[in-house]
């Protein structure tokens, strides 16, 4: 039996937060979820 893996999205941007925004947009995440994810990534990186 052959398993099929869904195609993954490859961000076009170089910057981390821009890549995150692209992936979240691609996956149709809600606006509040995107804001929360971006906040926590910024917090972690600092």
C-alpha cells in the first residue's frame, strides 16, 4: 500500500516572521491565532 503525503508549502520570504505569516495564511488560520503565534515567536526570539 502506497501512502501519500500532502504537499507542503515552502515560504518565499527570507525573514522568519514573514515566513510564519505566509504559512499561517496558507493554512487559513484565523487572524487572532496568527497574532498570537507572531507574538509568541517574537517573545521567544528576544
